[in-house]
């Protein structure tokens, strides 16, 4: 018997797509979730080695990352390298003497290559840098891994003593040092003594160090925007204070409407600052959280009187992140105050409108009363006029009688006058009611 139930047919169609021996198919997002776990595997690093990474910052346009991927695919095809698949967020290839890895993130992408320790080519060809467009370099970091228990004094001598961070990591099994100062090649240099750490664990530590430098810069990338927006907020706050004072002293509805337009302009300007900062400050906060976790995972211990990376960065990154948060709080407070001021101004305008309406109603009432009195006056005059004309007609009718009855005619008209006036008045009242 054929099965006509739509739900049953749909289940059979899905089952046909499942793997042999399975009753169910995978959720459409399962493959992506599985791939995310393995998206950035750890590279095996054998000391001594020199690792460099460059990070390029993209805009918020989703088409930017598509354009970057297209250029890299074209480069790989031209260079005889297997290009990345459409959904790959990481791909690697060998370009002697380098081992190259490209990674795609939400708003930036990185090129990382492992070279021999004595390799001095800071911007090598043949690793895909030719495919980079106009994206700006946000991060350039170099990690020199030496196969020794401690970092040599010659390597430490090249650092700035005022910002030198030198610590034991991995429970004292390795050492790490940096001053966070870019050299004349544009790279922030880290020196690392591998100590007793094995190749796979060393690869994990190096990746952690690369991420620390990457997220350090990315968490602070919004500081220029913060310094640009903060004065704007100060001006808006000052204008709002002036507007609130004017609300209390406004004496007319026209002034209130002008203030209402001012409040609208202020809200538009404040909304513009929010649009400028919302994404960037939110991203910086997220990068700052990741940075803190990566620093924690280093398991640092101070080496002598030197500072650890975590202590140094926390004293500098945390205030910047606090500044971003403070600006967001100022924006929220500004909008709240604008909302209260607008509501207060709306109440003031409503009271002014009610006062105007009361005056208008009073004027209408007075006009109606005047019209009523005028109408009563006109009705009285009309009654007299109509009655006069009726009596005149009656007088003409009496002319048919002999002139010897003039006295009697006058008496008759005089007696009819009140009756005619009363009848005309009653008729006018009836017309007025209808």
C-alpha cells in the first residue's frame, strides 16, 4: 500500500540521506561544531626556532573576508599550493625554509610562519603575503625560541629595561621575556627559553604567546576611538545641561517646541556616538577577556625582581578597558537623562497646550454667549418688525370700512397688537427650537 502521509514521506526522504545502518541524519550545524574544535590545531615546534606572525585588521563588512580568501586561493593556485576549502578557517603549507599557516578570524586574519632560528628574512616572499590587499597591519610579533634553560644575557640586553617583563612559565620549566616595544622591522619581540618543554607543549606555549600579543593589540585598538568620542560626549552633556535649565525657564509653547527640536538633535548626535563605538568597544572587551585567560594559562612566576607579563599588561590594558566601559556607561546615562528631559518637556508642552485649550474654550464660550445675546436681540427685533408689518396689513384691511369708524379701527388695531405680537413671538420660539 502506498504511503501518502507527508510527514512519513519526509522522514523516509531524510533517512535515505543518512549513512548506511543509521536511522537518523546529522543536524545541519553538527559538522560546523565538530570542525570548530579542530579549527586551530597546535603546531609542533622544535627548539631552536623563530616564529613570526602578522595580523591584518578588516572592517565590519562581511565581504572583506571573502575578498581576502579569494586572493589567497588565487595565490595558492598560481603557486602550486593546495588552496583552502570554502569553510576552512585555517590552512597550512610548506614554503622552504618556512612552515606557513594562515588563519581567518571574525574581523582579522593572520599569517604565521616558523623558520630556522638564524633566519633574518622578516618579510619573506613565497608565503602568501603577496595576496594581502590594503588591510592595515594590526599585529606584528616575533618569538625567538632558544634551546636553553634560560634566556641569554645578550637577548635580554636588547630590551628596554623600563618595560622589560621576564618570568618563568609552565611552572618554571621555561622562560619568557619581552618589552612590548616594536623593533625597527615593526615586530614586537619575545625571547623564550624552551627549557625542558617538549615540542608539542612548546607549540602550545608559542601559540599562547602569539595570541597574547594579538589580543593585547586588539583589546587596545579602540583607544583612538575612545579619545575621539569622549570630547563629543562632554559637549553633548554640556548642551543637555543647558537644555534642562532652559526647560525650567521656558515661558511659552514656542520656546518649548524649540527646546524639543534641540533635544531631538541631541539624541541623534548621541545615537551617532553609540553607532561608532558599540561594536568596537564590545569587541575590545571580548579581546580583553581572552587576553586575561591566555595570561592566566601561562602559569607565570616572577624571575627575580622583574615583572610578569600578566602584571605589566593588567596595569595597562585594564584601565583602557575600563575607559571603554565608562564611555558606554556615559552614553547610557546620557540617553536616560535625555529621555527624562524629553518626558519633562513633553509634560510642559502638554500643560501649555491645555492652558491654550482652556483659553480657547473660554473665548469660544464668551463668543457663544455674545452670539446668543445677539440672537435674542435679533429675535426680539424680528418679532417687533413682523408684528409691525402684520398690524400694517390689518390697518390696510380696515380701510375698506367707512371713514366715520376711524376711532373704532384704531381701538381694534390697538387691541390686536398684543395678540399679534404674542403669536409672532411664539412662532419664532417654535422655529428656534426646531
